[in-house]
């Protein structure tokens, strides 16, 4: 398989940034409005954050590795970085003491 053009790789990365951002915001809203008071991390918030962390990690691995298999290195790296950071964020919320 030939290496795709560099502009195609960059274009796919630029298109995926807003898609990944909306994915993260969607799960962040579920964690934020999970039924607990603001500033109070309880059981429902921890469960919602743990679920969001698992979904983000799974999406990062599937989409990022799929893009890298297509030899879209920049797009795959950006996607792994964005969703990996969201996974760490959600995992941090899930482990907070209440």
C-alpha cells in the first residue's frame, strides 16, 4: 500500500479534531450532569466518569490504530492524543474521593 499524500493526512486530522472534541464534550456533559450537585463527586459521577473513560479509551484505540493502519500517521496520532487525554481526565474524575 502506498503512503497517502501529506495533505490528505493533514486534512483528515483537521476534520477529526472537531469530531473528537464533540465526542469528548458529549461524554463530559454526561459526567457533569450525572445527578450529583456541582462540586460534589459522588457515586453516580464516578460511575459516569468511569464509563466515559472506557468509551474514550476504546474509541482512541480503534480509531487511532485504524488511521495508522491506513498510514495516516498525523491523523492517527492527533486522534490518539485527544482521546487519550480525555481518558485520563475522565479517569481522574472517577477516582476522586467524595
